[in-house]
C-alpha cells in the first residue's frame, strides 16, 4: 500500500480499477446522441405545425371578436349621438368625448386605448356621409406572419340600415 502526503493509505490497484470502470461509462456514444436528436426532430416536425395552426386560428378568432366588439361599441355610440363617429374622430371617439357631442355618454370601450389587432397593427376606421355609415377594417397577417389568417377583415354599416359585415 502506498502512503500519501495526507496520511491516508490507498491501494493503487483499487484506484486503477475504479478509473477503468469510469472510462467505460463516461457518456453517450455518438450513435445514441444522433438517434435521440432524430427522434426529437421527428416529434417536432409532427407536432410543430399543429401548434402553429392553433396559434394562427386563435389570432384570427381574436381579430373577429375585436372587430365585433368595436362594431358593437360604434352602434352604442350611434344610439346615444344619432350618428357614428366621423372619420377625423375615429375609434378614439369611443373612448373620449369629441368636443362637438354634448350627448356623449361613453366611454363605449373598456380600457384607455383602442386595441391593436392580434398582429400588433391598428384597426382602421372610415366614415362617410357625415356619420351615417362606417367601416372598421384591418390588414390581418402579413406574409411574414405565420399562418393563413385573413388578409382583410372588416365590419360595415351601410347608410341604408341594418349592419352588414364580412367576418
């Protein structure tokens, strides 16, 4: 037995046996790593498109709900004021009273700002005929965005009466 500086005696043959045992169990082989990575890649290839599809569907549904909410708020504005917001007032008129409207009873939307669409872009508002009709629209997903969300989504109330929309 060999004596070490720390005063402990160790068998050199036991140490050699222990290090030989560790050399055989040092890690995974290259083949094992490649097999595991291949399986993980296959799983991601199968599951990934489904997950992205769910995200795209949920963004599209959210956009439809937001356009419907903005349209409903615009209808409430019409009930109180006898007209829809004018184009210069825009959707902001649903949150803060335009100076020309003493009958404004809003806000007609919750929150402090008009929501952006699920892709982060603002909704567009246009009004013709001195507030007797309106169109709320959005661009939808761009070519850079994932999925196939609608390129355009709008809600309109024509001058003649009932609400019409293309959701």
